C-alpha cells in the first residue's frame, strides 16, 4: 500500500504493529495488540511487511473488533489470546440497556475504547468482550449500566450468535460496486454513485469511493441509513448475460 497516502493515525498504528512484529521475531513469541476496528484490520492486511505474521482474534468467528495476533506459525502453540467474556444482567425488570449504554458505562470507568471488543446487548442482559488487562477493574467497579444496577458473571463465545439474515436474490449487469449497491438498496445507479463518492458506502466496514470496485462472495456491503447485506454466490445468468446473485439482508 502507499503509506504516503495514510493519515497520521494510520501511520502510527502501522508503526505500532510493526514494532510488535519486530519484538515477536527477536523473542520468538506471539504478541497481541489492543482491539482494532474492521477498517484498521483491513489497513494492516495491506501492509506487505506484515504479510505472513498477522492474524486477528475477536473471541468468536464473526467478531467485528479484533486483536491483532503477531507471530508466525513457527511460534505456535502460544497462550490463549488475552480476551475475556463478561455477561451482565440488569436487576431492574423495567430497565433495558443498549450498546451505547454499555459502552458509556465502561468508558465512565476510565477504560479506553480500544480495550473493549464487541458488545451484544439484548434488553435486560447481554455480554461484551474485553482485554484481559481490564477484566478485574470491570469486575470490581462496573455496578451500573446507565442508571440501573447490574449483576456480572462469566460470559462465553456462545453469547454472540451470528447475525440473522434474510435470503434474497438480485439481478445485476456486473459485480461492480455501483450496480450491486443500486440493486441491494433499491436506488438508481446514479444515486448509488453519489453515495459511494460521498463516503457513505462501506465494503467489509471500510468506506469505498471507487464505483467500479468489484465485489466478491463473502463481502459485506452497507449503505449508511439503508442497511447492510452479505454478498453471496452468483447463481446463474439471464439470456442477456445479467447475473443472478444471492444476498443475505441483515435484520
């Protein structure tokens, strides 16, 4: 990738992970970063110097926020990732908590966002993933979420079920981003191009402004304010060579 085009924050992250990689090679050990956003993970995947020594661990298969695991295969087996699962239950039967409530309460304890992974909040209970270094602090000090008292207990990866999708099919001329975006979100291709160039279209949680970008099965496509879909396989062609593509609509 072209590092000169990276922002100061992106270059700082690349240097930090590069330092971890150097330490890993010198000491023949696996090291882990703090939690990274999907966009940060994609950025690091494009750094040639990190190829072959980088993977990501979020605590469950479809995790969005993940730790970078730095170390080559020759260093395995390594200790388990420094991930902890914490389950919470609000004691007030009339109260509920959302993602923002949980995150705000954790930030109120002085915990940085990069120390918290994914959060699953469902009404009166839920779970979140945190870095092992802050687990004890949370266990001792998290007494309320929002204005409601909570009980904490050990969580598990099973607390984070895969997102529910509804199967559908689209008929498109090609797998270009503008064509797929228009079909998935029921807008014109001109409108799709405007959204893409405006920075409100994301592929795998990373903003993309190239209207001709080709998508592949497994890509997650989202349009701010319109929703998110999972791109599936091409299932056939029409007589006019248009593609039938299976998609999953996130609910």
